[in-house]
């Protein structure tokens, strides 16, 4: 039987891995920055963000920019997300 943590790591697809890696390497950036950093589309980001939050890999912080317009969404990696990236890096899978 596979431990729960390993099964979560194995569940990361290529886009999830790239987004999570970008968040781990450059935490607390506005979510729009991760489109460029992870080389994914805005639609992919909007689909993956809630999935990574639900898996416990990242946390989202909404910050009022002080200007008119939308609040910024800053993404913070959590311990499980950092460990998932370290595990992938050690395995050399991606």
C-alpha cells in the first residue's frame, strides 16, 4: 500500500509540477506572475490553483492592492508542497 503523501506526489501532472515548483521557488508572488514563471496559461492557473490548495500544497492570500480593481492573490507554498517538489527533484522524474 502506498502512503498517502506519496500518492499525492504521484498525482502531480506536468502543469501542476511546474506551477508548484514556481510557487516554491518564488513564494508570495501575485498569481498572475506564476503564469509566466510556470509557462502555463491563465486558464490552466485558474484550474490548478484550487486543486493545489485542496491537496494542501499551497495557501492563497488575498491582499487589497489599495487601488481600484481586483485584490491580489498571493500564493504561499506549504510544507507538503515543498516536500513534493523535493521528492520529484530527488527522483529526477521531471
